[in-house]
């Protein structure tokens, strides 16, 4: 079954997807030889929390 989203729900999805996009861009700036995925995860978590969201 397909559930239609309200305009408010679509806007929330848009905002969360923008944060995901910005988070991935931020993480990409930290990628270098030797960095662990745990360190990259910490970068992502900090970025998300700094922007008022929960990872």
C-alpha cells in the first residue's frame, strides 16, 4: 500500500536528507589513509549533533 505524505512530512524528509548530504560531505573531508571507520563515525555523529539532530 502506498501512503501519501503531507506537505509537512515532505518538508521534514527534505530537511533530514539535506543534513545527510552535508554530513557525508563533511565526512569526506576527513577521509585519508589510516583513518578508521570508527573515527569517521565520530566525525559524522559530532556533525549531526552540532546541527541539532540525533544520529
